[in-house]
């Protein structure tokens, strides 16, 4: 339902307030949520939506999971906040213990808690620089690592993330990332890293390399076979810290606590966020103890890092993520979702490719399957039509022509059936327009 059809509704009143009060730089939709559970939410006018976005990958465990909500209530009655630099508390340690267990490999590992994914990537870079005594960072095409100065500098999409916000952090070098659908495979991408070391920065000056094993905002590109393995080999050769950004791909979205497990890799550092808090703001960095401990006391931290209420929620979420039965269920869910999306694609000529890993899946839309001309307008229109029909979808991709699916892993068959039917009908209508 378009906003102008809602004249006189609570939504229309609140939307007018939003326009008066809230900076327009925060782009959003004209939906005001009243309550949410599982994979559905209800707005202030009683309209219900199936949620295929899940707070952009923050709600793998669904809206208001009962155990997370109970843990939040219990913690809120005891204490809300301390500031970990002033007085410690057990839930912080319990989150670190579990997050370390999410880090692939035997360790020994240590952890640091922060508030957001951007803070996690920022801190991973700080740690890599301190540990190596070097400054340069290698990142990749299609990357998204957050909206802070460093996160934004590492990010590879100009509009809307970088336009007008320069100058960016120095000493950042960008290589190609695999994108087989548009001709970039493992070989080309790895060669571009070696080329960077010849033409732009000597590897002896590089502190860290950061890569999302399934690139999220950039279009849901999973690493190709041999790519992460190749990066890790290059990093080992030159003493570079390898950082796996698991903020969006982690927490069983792809069937594993860390998506990079799929390629048998043990990264030096991992950056975490989003679904680790079950809907509460918390992030973290884990990594090899000698790297994590290289920073002097006081060099890392922040007022709210590892807030106790967020920790209480994270303990429950992480217990779920570490449960092998949940990991297996998320893989089964991902397989089922992919099969369903392939089925939709088989009847939708605008879908050039269904791709992703596990339940982190996207459709890349094209005007013509032969020329692969990107179709950002069809993507935007599909999302708008779906919303009007009760399905939340979100775009992705450097070319803005992808639709990403981050539906909570607790979605029922009915949620999926209904949501996918709306998606297919919206795609059909958007393509015909
Ligand atoms: C891979 C990745 N890294 C970092 C971030 C930044 O996380 P946050 O928005 O919590 O700062 C995101 C957010 O989308 C992300 O997808």
C-alpha cells in the first residue's frame, strides 16, 4: 500500500512526524512496527508483513525469540550497565567464551566485545596494525564493512555509502573479488592481489586483509573455490593478518557459526555482529591470542562495549548457534530456500542468477539473460510491490540489481510459501511494467 493511500491512518500521521523530525539521510520504508514475532511483524494499523529481511541479517533467530526476551528481562532486573572498563561482570566473559567457540580452529583465541559490526571491523584493523606495526589494509571490490570512517573507506559502493563523505582513511588498497556471473573467478581475483603488491603497495607494508566470505551488501557473492584458501596463503607468505568479516554471514546464516568454515579456513581474526545479539546491539572480534593481546591495556574498549543486557541476549543466541542440531537445521533450511528460489527463477526471466551460501541467498536481476544488463529498476519496483502486498524485501549489489533474502531461520513453511508467492508475483508485475 503506497503512503498516499493511507491518509488518516496512524502510519500516515507517524510518517508526517518522521519527515519533520528525522534526518532524511536514514533511508527507510513507510512502515511503523507495532509488534513482531518469528518471521512476521504487524504495523500500527494492523497490517501484517512477512519479513524476508530480518533486520538485515540481525534476526536469524527470528523476532522476539522467547528465550532471548526472558534473558533480557532477567538481566534488566539485576543491572543494566556497568562499563566494562570500570567493573566487570560474568555475562561479558560468557559471551567471549561462546564467541571464541564460534571462531574456526583450535586456538588459543581471545575475544573483544563491541557494540556494532562497524566497530568490530574497525577494531580488527586496529589490532592487525598494532600487531604487525604496519599500516596498509587490503580489501575487495563489492565489500561492505560499515559506516564509520574506516568501515566506509573499506566499503566498495559509492552511492549511498561514500558520496560526499571523503576524505577517506588512507592506506587502503582494493583488489578484485570473485564474481563468476560477471567473469571474475578465483584466478583473476587472486592475481589482482598479487598485482596490487607490484603496482600499489609492497606486501611488507600490509598489516591486514579483510574479506567477507559471502559478500553481503555487495551482492551476496560467496567466495569461489580456492579463493579464501589463496588469500590465507598469501597472508601467511607476507605476514599479513587475515580478517574474516562474519558480521552478516556468521551466526548460522550460512549453516555455520562462521561462514568461512565452509572453506576449512582458520582466520587470524573474525569480526562479528548482527545476529549474535538476537536483536540486541553487540559485536565482537575474536582471534589468535598473541595477535589480540598485542595491543596495550586501554588501547581497545568503549563505554558501552558488551553491555550486560546485550550480553544476556547474546549468550542465548550463541548457545543456539553453537548447537550442532541448529547448524544442521539452518543448512536444511538454506537448501530448501535455494530450491524454492531456483523454482521462482525458472519462471522469472528477469532473474539472471540465484546465488549465495546456505540461507544467505539473493537474486541478481537482469533486463536480458543473454546480455546480463543489470536491472536495478526491476529490483526496486519488485521490492516496492512486495511491500505493498505484505512482504519485506531488501536490495543489494554494487549495481543495485539484487534482491537479498535474510528471512529468519525460524520462518515456517506457511511464511515461506506466502512470502515466495508474493515475491514471484511482484517480480512478474515489475518485469512487465
Ligand atoms: C559484512 C558487514 N560488516 C560490517 C557491517 C557493519 O555492521 P553495523 O551496521 O552493525 O555497524 C555490516 C552491516 O551490514 C556488514 O554486512
